[in-house]
């Protein structure tokens, strides 16, 4: 264990036997039972599994708190520069197991629980997944917080404490059904409410011109209402370090929760109307924005957490500084996509209106403080908000954005006086019948750094999506290829594999994933390969048992587990994988005795509630599975499973069990991907296009250990420019035609030929995501997968090499690059040897 990690029991001022947060088995056992009795008011005769989970969680949290408070105190005392990560999503996953690992208590706590005759794994399973994210964006934010703490970097995450997270997905008759994800129903033992640090957030109203005490003109925002933002802090510990950074999530409350006058007058609904209206803001992650009310709520959410977070940072700064002149030297704010881009206008408003800076000085501080991460190449995914919506909800910010735009475009006209099209493309305002504010443009103008999240993505940003800004400011653009934390995604998810690796090369790989390359030295060791294969097989058996219990589908752990789990979207091309399944099925129907490699196809992921085609793709997967799984001709050689409600904890079961990772997005559409990294770290082979981080994964693993197919991004662009006629591919490819015709015939829809027409018709008419042109290359590559898998020794070697060579894709590497090149922050040692949490002498 890292020598920098110290425990409170080393404090000479406190006797070990009296230390309520000691680390011995007996102290842990006493604390566990004390928390059950004294904190929850329950004795063992009445305790449920969830009661035990809470008692265990509080026991672990107690052991985090002195590190947490010492970390915050150290940052304040040393006046360090702090990274502030602004994100609408933080998909943290379950805290208990991860925190036990990071504290070095996992095995001890298992012993404590089992000594008491309880099932440790059952208790761990009681924790709900905090559904505070939709997918890769939120999970990336969680990995970054883990790495920041593990690298001892001073940081704080800021977001929203959604009462209802991303919906809970159920499958009924093959269709996705969304039900509320009430993850806070039974309380959250990991958070610390801080009502004394609440701030107010304005919304609506109008602006008026006034004068300050010196007679200078100033603008005053008169809001229609104010909302209280109450912070809840979740401690985020690093691995083998004393650093515990805060994740601060804001809950919306009414500034006046109860209108006593209205109540006394008999207007009972009006008495609590303000409370209900305010709490809506932090009620649910990503409300449907297909209606004007939904769009207003989304913008209100984004502004709410940004405004609260900036006030919080300014308050922290002014505790130690007389003014905000050096704010940017003490705070680095990273905007995780465009959701927090309103921070540009809000920081300007605070500096100009509240702290009376002149425009130029305020703009200098703003640009030097903010940096922007882009997560999409698709223009339609770049946020735009109607000017009319801003006018009604954020009238002062609309004025500021217009002023930013005027000054910016004046500069552009000076630099490029004849280029009207450039000026139009760069403008923060999109001039349509309904004028729109381009939030990505605002983020680019107001930040000192702009980065993509994979090498190809960053290049395509400069060449296409943000090319005008790259023309203006090439020095602003960086690449920061995403990464994931090996602590959760190997050590916690794949305990046996982690033990095998540590047995062979020590445990330093968990803090420096490049060390994993050392296991290549054992690739000729037959015993090592056998153990590697046995661990994978056990993980597959465990997942097979989970599938049987939750989906009532019997799958063969000896079959190839072919897995695609991620958000359901046309560009991710889950339906291309379905076409391949049907092709294999058609081969069997043509010749039931064909020699075909047994495969289990596993899908998982959620479709946005308003995204009809994505929901129809889920229905197609389940419809194909219903037929294939029951057909006697198949004889179990193919199985199709859709695992409902894919989330972090389910991912922890799936990634270690996968043989093949499907990363088959249309080239040029995926920004990076992070699931591809989690699969490869756990020894899965990848079949994929040259898209996102797949390119770098293939470079690291070696082309011979990657199943490549499909057009490149450049070829996709060229083919679309020339004119792409997908029907030609259908007409000349007999197997593809058979696949499409079987779907169109109603074979998978009880004779209903119309059900899947919204999927099939676009494929044959314009095929925007190039499935038909990539189809044959994909099927050929899958045939190569089958051939390779038959040689289990060769496959195991490839699996080992994939895992060994994924060091680049640790989020630790990504965070080091951010710290050095964009944020300019340094590690801070947290010394708790002489720290007494009770301040006792």
C-alpha cells in the first residue's frame, strides 16, 4: 500500500482502542452494530438487508470524513488552485464497494459482515445506483473525480441532485417502458446536506437601468422569482491516498416554502405552489424537451446549477482574497459539454453587475477561468436555445450574450473583413425565423481552451464541427482522449482477474495502468493462460446465472458472448448487429446442420423517451430474440438477450464477462466511447470501425488483436458527397436481401409488415448511418471472429494482450494531461497524521 496513506489510528493523541473510526476488525464490527442501533434505531432481530446496508455505509462514511474535512481544510489553508468540474451528469455508480476499495477496507469489511453471519454480497446489492447520468458523459465525469482524488489533485465536482435520475427501464412485450427512478426513496447515506451554504438563484423578470453610488450606469436584474439552491456534498475518495474531494450537488427549494397568508385564506394549493414550482428544477434528469415547458425547465436546470456553483466558488475565493482580480489563478472551471455553457454569461454578469468590474477586465477573467470539452460531432446535438426563451427566463444573460457577440464579431470583421459567411457561422446568434443562441459558440468564445475527447474527434472538430473557431484560434484546441478508472472497472468489477494480475506484477498497476504491460511477459506461461481463461469463464457463468434469473433465458457460458451495451441510438448501429444475427439465423434455416459457432448476443441500453426509432430498435432486438431463442432448428446455438435497465452496476457484471465488444458506430459519429475501454481492459476483443477512441485502442492493442471493418470517416464523407444509393447494396447482396426481406415480411412481428417499416424504409432509401454499405464488411469480420474464437489458446493470448496494452486509457492519464496543459494545477499532499477531527489537544 502507498506509504502516503495514513489512518487516524496513528494519531498519538487518540488511543487506538477508543478510536470509533479505527480500522481493526473488532472496531469495525462495533461501529457497524452501533450504527445499526444508535443511528437507525434498529436491533438485529428486526434489521432488514437494507438496514444492514445503511449501517455498513455509515461505518464507511465515518472513516471518510476526517480525510474529507482535512482535505477541504488543507485547500483553504494553502490557497491552492482548484479544478471545478461543471457537469449536468455524474453517473457515479454504487459508492459502498468502491469506497471500501479506495480505503483499503474491502476484505476486512467482508470479514466483519461474515463473522456476524451475514451475506456481504447481498448487502452490497442493496445500494441503488444513483441515476444521475444518461451514459458516457456522466460516467466520464465520475471517472474523472476518482482520478482527481487518486492523483491528489484539488478538485470539486458541481452538478444537480436530481430527485429522480435517469428513468428505470422495463421491457414489456419487447418495448421499453420508462418508470420513475426514485433512487432517494430510502435516503442516501453518502451525502452531507449543507443548508447553511445555500445560495439564491434568480429566474425570469426584467432588467432596469440604474446608477451606482458614483453615478456610473449599471444594469439591475429584477427577477420574477428566486430559487434556493441547497448543496449536498458527497465525499469522493482517491485510491491509496488521503485525498477525499467533494462532489457538490444542488437541490432546488423555494425561498419561501409556505404561504401562510394564502393558507389562512383557504387557498391551500397556492400555499405550497411556490415550493412545488421551485422543486421541479431538481426533480428529474433531462425532462423531455419536446414541449416549450420542457425546454424552459431544461434551461432553468442548467442555469440553476451553474449560477449556484459560481456563487459558491466566488464565496470560497473571497474568504482568502480581497477581490476577484486573480480568480482565474485560483479556479479552473471545466465545462463538460454545452450544458454548463451559460457559465460564460453568468460569470460575466457576476463580475460586471455584482462586483463592478469593467467589461474588458471581466472578460479577461472569464476566458482565463473557463475551458470547454466538446462531446459530439453531430451539429444537431449542439445545444441551441430560442432567444425568446432567454428573454423570458434569463433576460440579463440575453443582453450580455448580445454584447459578447457584438464585440466578438467586430473583431472578426477586422480580421476577415470580406468573409460574411465566416461571420455568420461564428455568430452566437443563429439568424432564423426564430433566432437561436448557439451554446457551443458561446462556450468556444468564452473559454481559453477547447478540447475533443479522442484523436479523431479532435481532428474532426477542427476540420468540420468547429472549423471556424479553429481557424480563428488554433492554439485553443487540444485533444484529451478519454479514459476510465481501473479501480472500478477492473479491481472492483473483476476481482479475480485483478488478483491474478497483482500476483504476477504487484499492485502498482492500479495507480499506473501502463504497468499492465508487464503481464505480457507471462503470455507463454500455459498456467497463466489457463487461469486467465478460467476467470473469464467464471465471469460468463455468473452473468449467465444473472440472465436466467432476470430474463428467464438460458444461455451457454461456453458460447461466445458478443456484447453491445450503450445508449440506444441509430449512429451506434445496434440494428447493424441485429442484421448479422438474422443473417446467421437465415444460414441455419437454410441448412439446420450447418457448423456455426455458438453465440450469445447481449444488448443493453436505454433509448431517450422521445426517440421513437431507438425504441423501435429495442423492440426489434427483442422480437428477433423471441423467434431465434425458441426455434428448434437453432438448437441453442444462437441466443439473443436484451438486459433491461443498463446502469453502472450492471456494467460491472457485463464487461468482465464479454468475449467480443461491439463498437460499430458509423465512422465520424462517435466522439470517443468509454465502454470500448472497459471491455478491452477486461480482456474482451473489439470488433469496430475506425471511429472515436477505437482508433487509438487498435493502435495500442495492435491491428492483429482488433477486428476492423467498415468505411473510414473520410470515406463516409466522400460517399455521401458523391451520392449514396443504399438500394443498390440491397439489390446485389443476396444474403443482405434475405435479411431485410425477413424483417419486412412480418416474420418477427406476427405478420405485421408495418411494425418495422420505420427502420427498414430509411435503410433502403437514404441509410443515413451507412449500415448497408458496411454490412458485408461487418459480416466478414464477424466470420473472422468465429474462426479466431475456435482456437481458444490463440484467443486467450489476444485477450491478454488487449488488457495488457490499455494503459493509455486510464482516466489518470487523461487527468494528468488536463492538469498540465489546460488547468495548470498540481497535486496537494493531505497529511492526517496529527489531524484530530474533534480538535482535542
